[in-house]
C-alpha cells in the first residue's frame, strides 16, 4: 500500500499522513478515539472544531469551514445521541439535528472540491427490531425499526443513503460504517441517559463507595449483547479509510456475545464490589439478542484486539480518574 501508480494517482490514506483530516465530533466517545488513533499513527494535520466553534447544523457555517480549510479526508463522527428516554422525549431534535449535520457535511465535502474520501458513522439501531441474527448488512430496510429510537435510526439510514447517492451521482468516495454497542474512555456515565455498560460501572462503583449490601439490576440477565471497545472501532475506521471503497455500508463488531448477567458479574469483579447482585425479573429484558455479522470487514483483514475484561478494566480506570475525581 502507498505506492502511486499511473492507474491510481493517489497514495493510500495511511501513506498520506501530511494530508488534512477533518474529524467531526472529536470530543465524543467515537470521535475522540479516532483522533487519538490518527495522532498515534503520525497524522500531522488533523482538523477539529468544537460545537461552539462550528455548529454543524448550520449549512452556511459548514460550507464556509470547508471552503476555508479544504480538507482531503473527512470522518463524520458527529451526531446528536442519547438513550431511550431522550429519544422518546425529543424525537424532533434527534431527527432534525442528525439530518442537518450529515446533509451539511456530506454536501460541503463534495462542493469544496478538495475531499478525496469521507467516512460516515452510523449505529446498529438502523436495523429492523426483529432482524435475523447475526444481523448482516443486507438486513437494512427489511422490516420495522425499534419504536423507541426510530427518529435517530431514520436519520442514520438517510446518512447511509446520502453517501450512496453522492457516490453514484457525483463520484464522491463516501463510505459508511455501522458499529455495534461501544464502550471505553469518554463514555457517557450519566445516571439517566447512559447505556447499559457505563450504567453498570457507575452503579457498582457507587454501591462499593457507599458499602451497599446489594445492587439490583433490571430483568433476568438472559439477553445477549455484543460490545466493542471504541479503540477497536477507531482502528476499523482507519482500516476502512485505507482499504475500502464501496457502495454498501460495513458492519463493525466484535463478533462475540455476552449475557447481561455475565456482563454484570464481570463489571462487579472489575469494580471490586463485594455485595450481592440481585435480578429484578419483574422488569423488562428488552431485545433477547442483538449481534452484528461482521464477516465482511473481517474478510478484508480487520479484527478486534481488545478483550472485554481488558477493556472494562481500562474503562473503569478512566471513569474513576475523570468522572469520579471531577465530583470531588
């Protein structure tokens, strides 16, 4: 990779480390991991903007930014995200903001004339609620969505379709990646709005700090879930930027499942909580299984490297040092 031929006048992404790379959403869980990975690989011109510096929902501002900066590569990790409660309460915000962000960025990437490649990041919630397991890329638009986050999902599906349309009509090298459940440094540990894994870390840590006798977890513990460390996703994003140029979106998952019960026991062990773990089976379990089929990207030569326990140890350390210490 990286040699320039007459048929292919451009160097590969990994051989183009002096090029300007715009990472949209660099402060989030995903964007911050991609930024760390690019810097560790020796990219010398990574461009970032905070929301205060550049509001991606404002078309004129986005166009002016692209015209001024002229990036060669774009990684679109910016999105309005939230849990079930937020999605149910603010559906207009979730569909409007995400449609605006991706429309503005993809269109400006084409119009500015400098962008050689763009990668759009979606979410596994794009798939139908009852998609066959493991979920292949072909399951997209094959059935009804999960009602609690369909506004966000519809926006993300539109993002995939927009990348495909701009590739077909304008020749823009826009690709899409769909990650599974992610965790790691910079995760959201908010008491109401966090996902299952950071929520468990927070609850076990607080129970340990308060010497609580037990932690009660909703459901039976039987549902199966797949988790991918965000640094593995960042590695996959770099891999796809370098190796993939195609119409179809690409699933990115760990390929391994764990029951919520096994996950809770593992978090309990990592945190060092000595009390009891109690299951409230009167509460709902949610979807019984949600596994992505990541054979497409693994067939290209990428695979995850971070085992779940290793990733949990690191994530808990980050939580203690950055979230707990900030409260003191």
